[in-house]
């Protein structure tokens, strides 16, 4: 999975001699926009995201991209998905009819919707556990609320349980966000929705969720499902209800990406701009940072069905599994898998262990004092950090006798 983000004024895409030429936009006359040239069947991107202000795309360029299976996503100024041009969909009439019948069957619809929520709760716990490793105050237990899922009999009741857990989730997220970012919740304003973000965190999340929505639409389209007919989210004009359902399975990717950017303090004030109606939008630098970070998380691998797959491919697999379930090619639906676990190298427990190690004892075991110095410096700070495998192995075995710890040269990333 690889996004190509285009931003600014004067974006241009055209075909010349069977090759696709792309010129990025610009914001000043002094900057020189990036230019790209792709030859037929040799394009290493899967989606073009346009967050620009003006430009031209030739009809031939659109044909070229669609024939190469490249998705074109156009974002609104506020980071909301405006539209997306998808590769030709899979012609699966039986799949669509099965999807509609399942929607009309109240019992089956509830069963499928519950699967989406079960999976969302698993990922909610994953994110909170990831944060708890670094921030012990983060509470990971919401079992009393999730237990109520077994008793719900309607979609409305199901969404009610989800809403309570969501409040708990964002309350815990808020604990790790610096006060200067003024983030309080995802439920804001008169609509209780985070559209038109007033703070930088919601601005980042809105943009990230739009990228995710586009990826879900791509997967849904490729297996022949109707994006407008969801099971958890109600149908409405102009709403991609099934894409919203699938977002619930993978929102954790966007959440972790945004949290990682915040922890590393990589977002700057100049990455945002305040509009005339006092909401925030991303500048080109901010959009690029978030796009790159989410792209990195989507390309992280997870073991599923005995193979290592990137998360962007898992999105496709889950859409295909739902389609197969609806037409009885698959007897059971499992939207919760794959299991995923993330252990932090900068966990609170590891930081405390590093700070407790005496220099004399570390050196006595044949390790570099310089390495320990930098480890302690990182452990004392607020920034996330990584350790190489050699150091992690020695930290894990630190409490063992000295002769079992080894004495080769170590270092850190």
C-alpha cells in the first residue's frame, strides 16, 4: 500500500506517449513542485490522494489510472472525503442481492452488526493496552459495558453500548494528549460530532478517517458489495454506510498513527491553518505527515490465516469474507481476527528498569557505559524511543546472573 498525496495549486496529471506525468501543486511561486513519471504497468502506488486547491486532470489520465487499478481520492478542505474514483467493481449481482436480503433480515443483520462491534471492542482494548504500557493511568477495562452486548436485541441498543465504550475510550485517550493541544473529546459541538474540528487532534483524526474510508470503499467495491447498505450504520442519502461499518474494524490504525505523531512531537503549529469560521484544516506539510504515518501503519504486517499480510490487505480480506458469508460460501463470519499485539519498547516498566541500572554493574557485565547513558537520557524524557534487539534481550535478562547476560558490544537505534 502506498499513497501519493497531491496538494496546493496547479496540480496537473496528463498522459503523453503512454506514460503518466504528474506535477504536484505549489503554495508559493518560489517553490518547485515535485514531478512524477510512471510507465505502463510499472506504477508503485495504489492510491492518489488529492488535497489540493486547483489543477487539472485529463480524461486520458483518469483512464490510465483506472485501468491500472489506482484509486483517486479527493478530500475536502476540512479533511472530509469528498469523492473517490474507484477501479471497475466486481460484477457480483448475487452478492448484492444477498447483502440486501441480510439487511432486511433483522436477526441476521443484528448478528453481523454485533460482529463489527465485537471487533471494534477488541481493537479498542488493543489501543488502550498499548497506551497503558507507557501511561499506567490509562484504564483498559471496559468489560462491564462490553458484557452487555450479549443482551442487546436491536441495532439501537447495540449502538448504545458502543457509545458508552466510545466515551470511555476517548476519556482515556485524552489522558495522554498534552494540554496544549486542547483535546477534550470526539463528541463536540451541537451535533455531538467532530466535523469542522476546532482542535488539532480532531483535525488529524478527521483527515485520517477519511483516508481509511477511501480504503474501505476500495475493498468493498472490489468484492462486489454495495457501499451504501451497511448493517451497523443506517442508510442515508450520500452516506457510505457499509464503509462506515468497516471503518470500525480499522480505526485503531488511524488512532495509533495520530498518537505516534503527537508523542514524537512531529506536528507543528505551521502544519495547520485556522479558517474564517474558526475551524482548523491541514496545510500541505501536515497532510503529508499524517498520510505518510498512516501509510506506514497500513503496511505493518500481521499473521493471518498462516501468512504475514499487511493491514491494507486485511481490509480487503475482511470485505471478501463478508461477501462469502452472505452468499453461503463461508458458514461462519469472524471479523475479530486477526489477533494483534503491540509491545512498546518505551513502556513505563522498561523506562524504570533502565533508570535503576547502575553504571558500574552495566559496565561490569561487559556493556558500554555510553549506551546506558543515552538509554537513561531517553528514559527520563517524554519522547518515545526504540531499542535494538541486542539491548532488549539484555534488558529482559537483566535480573539473571551476570554470566548469562553475554558481553558483546551493544547499541541502540
